[in-house]
C-alpha cells in the first residue's frame, strides 16, 4: 500500500462511525483521485462509498456502487469485499421493503461466506457479525423471534468485542432486538434496547434515530401512554421526511393518526390523514390504512 491511503481510509471509517457522512464522502472522492491504488485500497474505498451512500439514502447510487464492488472483488478474488457488496444491497432492500430480494441476497452471501476459510481476523469477524444479524432479521420476518434474538445478541457481542466505538452495527442490532422483543410482547426489554441504541449519542446513524423513535412511539402506544407515543411518532416523521423515506413515512403517518383517534383528537387526525393522502399520491404505496381507521 501507499503510505497515505491506509491512514485516509482509517479516517474515513472513523467519520462513518461518527455519522459524518458528507465529510467521509469528500475524503473518499479525494482517495479516488489518487493513482496506483492497490486492489485492497480500491475495494475498501468502494465499500465505504457504498455505505456512505446508503446512510445518506442515495439508494440508487449505493446499488450502483455495490455492482461495481461485486464485480471487482470477484475479479480480484477478494471475497470479503464481495460480502460487503451483498451486505449493502441487503440493507438497501430492507429499507425499500423488498423482502424477496433481501432473502436472495442473504442466501448468496451465505454461500460465499461458507466458501471462505474461517479466520480470526478483524476483517473476517466483522463480516460475520453483519451476516449473523441479517440471518436474525430473516428469522424475524417469518415469526421466529427467539431465534432472531439469539442471532442479534451473537452479532452484537461480536461487534462489541471487535470495536466498541463502532456504533453503527451496535445500533442496528439493538434496534432489531427492540422489534423482536416488542413482537413477543416484552415491552420493557424492547424499550430498553431502543433506549440503549439512542444512548450511543451522536455516533448513531441519524436515520436510525427515526426508526428508534418510531418503535418507541409504538411501544408507548401499547403501554397506553398516548402522549409520549405521539411525541415519538412526530419526531420520527420529521426525520423520515428529511430523508424522503417514502415507505416508512406512510407507516408513521398511520401511527400518528391511530394515536390521535385514540386520544379522540378528530380534527388533528383528519389533518394528518389529509397529509398522508397527499403523500401517497406521489408514492402510490398500497397501505391498507382503513384497517387503522
């Protein structure tokens, strides 16, 4: 490797962990201008760029980067970076609600992972933590909540051991654990996981905060604390709108309407229902919102 690029890539990783995505992207573009990057530098730069685009919610850009990363990593016979490409695709499909594409991508990643000689290196274990978390989410989708939680805990333990300062994967696991505990009706544990993820502070993915506020609103709604539920849902909505998260915006609108109806605040419920209809004229997402109303 060249002398400066490894240090710059370490800086980029730190900026991503701190949620400074725009700054990280600028450094990535500077690295791309350098000549004679070796294969590892080239692939790591692409991997970080794909992650940054995902966090900034430039999802089409992220998918394009993953295709390039996938092809180059296959040509260079560096499968750990192939796993990075598939991992970024998987989280994009989760955000887009494309469950079948997520499952196919995960199955592809599992085959590649199984073909790699097991190693105790940081690089190997980092990918293993992500893969285990994805497997947990797959089990969650089919209602196997206990198995999902076992896998989330395992993934969390690995990433805490590898890098306690890397808040992104920890926050993601804790968020998924909160949903699994909520689905089991264990609201106290669900809330503890969500609050722990938020306690990571400014290092947590800002959009992940939107998701955490959403589930915290849902938990408080189940507990009967409608005022706190409404407050969390509104905070979640504002974050999602900032990032133009179409799929999730719709669900948060419906959650807010549900809470307002429970509070018998009909005027506000009608106001948010009108906003929801205007929003859905653009996105055309098939929400069975009459079930909520």
